[in-house]
C-alpha cells in the first residue's frame, strides 16, 4: 500500500507539472496601440497558445526591458525570452544582412519578408552572428521613401543641402552620396526635430508617416518605385528557452513561425502602407515619383554599396555574398509577380 501511494503521488506530480503552462516573456518597444503590437505580435502570441493547447503562452511585457538596439542581446542572454527588433540597430554584427536594406529591395513587404526568410534559411542560419537564439521569423517593411516638410523633391539638385533624419549607416551613406545632410535620430524624434527646424525632411515608410503622427509635418513625399531603402527585422527567442520546450510544442510553434509568420508580418505592412497612401493623398499631400535622374543617382550609390558589402560580407563568414543577393532578388521578384 505504501509503495502504491508513493507511485500515485509521483504520477499526480508529473501530470500536474505537464499541465502547467510555460509562460514566455516578450519585450516589445512599441506602444500597445501600434499596429505592430495589435496586428502582428499579439495575434502571434494567441496562435502560440492555440497550437500548443495552452501549454505555452507568451506574455508581452507592459514595458520594454531595454532600448530598441538592445533587443537582440536581451533575447540572446535570456533577459527576455522573446524579442523583436531591427538587425541593423547592430550594423557591425549583422553586416551579412545589409543587402536587404539597400535601395531597390522592393515595395511589396509580403514578398520581401518571405524572400528574406528563405534567404536566411538558405545562407545565414548557421552563421555565427545569429547564434544564441532560435529565429521565429524575419521581416521587412515594404520600402522606405523620402519625405519633406516644405518642398517637393524629385531631382538630385533638390536633395543637395537638405537635412534628413535617418536611422542607420545605409541611409547615411545614401544621403551623403546624394549631397544631403544626414541627421541620426530615431523615428520617434522626427516630430520635434521638424517642428524646431533641426531637419527639413525624414526617411520613413508611408505607414510610418501616419503611425508616428508626422502627417501634419511631412506633406511632400518622393516615391522610389523599388524603394529608396529598407529595414530588416527579427523576432527571436532565447535558444536555451527554446530547447527546454517539448518536441511537440516546438513543432507546433514552428508550424506558425518562419515563413508563415514572415508572410503575416509583410501582409500587415502592405495593408498599412496602402492605407497611408490613401490617407495622405486624400489629405492633399503631394505624392510624386522620383525623377529618372534621381533614381539613377541612387542606383549609382547602390552599385558602390553592393561592391563594398560583398567584401565585408565575406569577412563576416558569407562564402558567396553575390549568390545570396541574387537568391533574395530572384525570390522576391517571383513572389511579387
């Protein structure tokens, strides 16, 4: 009887433990009203709970555990279980990812994001820079454009001397080569910088102009048909926490992550960009195409950037950067068409 009671007690303990939900913390640095939170991160958390039948849940923390550029390290070191962020907030670590932020990366965020995921899987997942995490997905935002507060910018001479807020080394090189004055600052600072006259314009996606409430300050929009620049994002989980999950739960989460999640990410950015075009146009904003001369000037910078990047990417452990770029471009074109 004593042995039976011990066995029953152990069995109940195991059953109770297996029934407990594994709660994963997610650090997010956008407010809970932002579409990236409401339409991308929160629905993903709900799907994780659904596919694991409640065994794994994600708690999106009420405040970020660090600044946006710290979020890769927050996941890698386990300060948070899951984070998201921009790869080129750490440009030296992720030099291998620069190719997707250059000009001409496209304006279809769904095709971009899926193409980037396939490129990551084919060329990057075993690279040392991406170690320490389990990548849940990657994404892009559908082409950044040039926005100005007072003037229509269509030709290279109109760019010269204009002060543009920008967010990274790729944008900085583009602006400098075109004769503009780059001013480094996060998108959240654009409003006050425009209001105080520190900058004349700012680089954003169309949706960002609306979602950062810049539509009263930025009223002139110059559109590059294949995108002036882009941004690459990750959603990553601490590798140790991932490995501690059961095989069944890992398989369930993988089924809604990777390419599936990348597609969902891109679709939301496409919806937001389309909505922003319509809203800004209806408000009487001037939305114009970049002239062939301005596009050619940006393309010339692009050619130099690719050549320099291929050397840097080889130093970062990418055997054939040109093949990786060609794979991304051909995959994007196939999906976009």
